[in-house]
């Protein structure tokens, strides 16, 4: 389960139900009376939550939203510290393993300092959807370069085998001319290659540091760190999709691109749900969409859900921020 932690945007976020809205929409004397009674009662509840640093919890898809009872203007170290301690107490109740802090909480605040006591919790980052969208990311790039995936060879740098990435390799093999796995664990990945070759899919497994990536234009770096990747001779105009590695690949002579984050668009219905909880201004869609798919099992089922939800790539980010279309085209011109 994922927990989205945010500051209050408006008082009604701290209400436990929508009675006020129901009474407001009815034009009767009784409804007006009940509205005024409930309004002052809820206002008192908001005040109590503020004084007591009480967190409001609401559920959205496969996630929970944890709303601190103050806004950015009232944010101070004391209240942050108290709410973070209260968050630590209630996390076990909701069986959370992942948290995402809003931009407002992170703004001008070293949130890690307040979250250091949240042990065994993974913090969701903006590249969290990238493993699910490798094919879409590359299709987005190749469309700008006026070519298609089926004409291209894909190189995957990966050390550790897992069910998810095995499924991913099978999935990607349907879109690319060849799949080339670069790994120090050749024996394990050769089994995958053999199964694919039985179905007529060309795949190679290698680990030659001088030759394996020398002509690779499209590279997916799953889990090589910067030092490990730097040991290989890499085509100087390659496009590297970095799944886990945050540090920049900047070997001498490298003029290519490194994709580190993505932004997406999604069906209006889902965006409206995020908007209802005042999440869109404080989280990228690429972070929020994890709440929709976090409990879906298997890559195939996740991809079907993404297709239904009309997921599309809208922007890619590299070492220097947004990558404009001319940068992809430039790789072809020299």
C-alpha cells in the first residue's frame, strides 16, 4: 500500500464525510439550519485537529492519503515533527510499505530529517513508473526520430534476475528487432534467451566490456551503478534509460542522452479523482498513478490497466531537466 502525505489545502479536506455539501445543495429551511449547525461543528473539529496535530486519513484506489491539519503558511518545525511522529504511529494500521511526500512538504524542508524514524518504508520517486513503460518511452523517442521500435536493437544492462524483469524482457521482445542482455550473470539469463529463441526471437547474452555496448543506440540500464556502467565502451550517441541509477553517466566523449524521469497523461476520470483530493498541484501524475496499479499482480495485467486508462508519455527528463525534441533529432545529425 502507498501513503500520500500532504498538507491541508482547504478545511473540508479534514471532514470525515460530505454532509455539508448535501445540506448546501438542498434549498429548505431545515437544510440551511443543519448546514449552519454542521458547519460550526466541523470548524471546531478542524481546530481540534490543528491543536492536536491529528492526521486525517482518506482512501483513494490502492492507497491512503494522510492530510496534516495545517497549510503551508502554518508549517513549522514543531508541527511537522509532531505530525511525523503521529504518522509513524498509524502507519502499521494501514500496512504501508511506501510513502510519497507532497511538493509543499518537501519545499524548503529537509523532509528526510523528519522521516528518519520511518524505518522499513520506501519513498516513492518520480521514476517509479519507468520499469512499466520502457516500450512506451522508447516509442515516444523513436516517433520523434521518425522510426519504429521493430527496426531497432535494444540493449538491457541487468545484473539481478527477477520475475518482473523476466516478464519485461519477454514483453519487449515483441517490439524490437533484437534483444541484447548485457550482464555478469550470463548463465542465468541464457535460460531466458533459450526460451525466447524457441519462439523464433533473436536474443543475445554477453558481457564484453569493449564490444557489447559499442554500437548500442538504445540502452535500458536496469541495475548497473555508475561505476559498473563506466567500465563499458558505450556508443557516444546512445540513449540510456536509467531505471535505478540516479547519478549521471558522463564518460569522456559521451554525447548521448540519459533518461531519468518521465511525465505522463492519463484518462480524465482518473485525473478528476486526484483533483478532488487536491493532489494534482502537489504530485506529478507519474507518482499519483502508482496508487492505481500498486496492487495489480503481473506485468501483463498492469499493462492492460494502463492501456484502459489511456496512459501516454508527455515528457522525458534527463540530467539537465526537460529534454526537448530537438535533442533527440540532434543525435541523428552528426
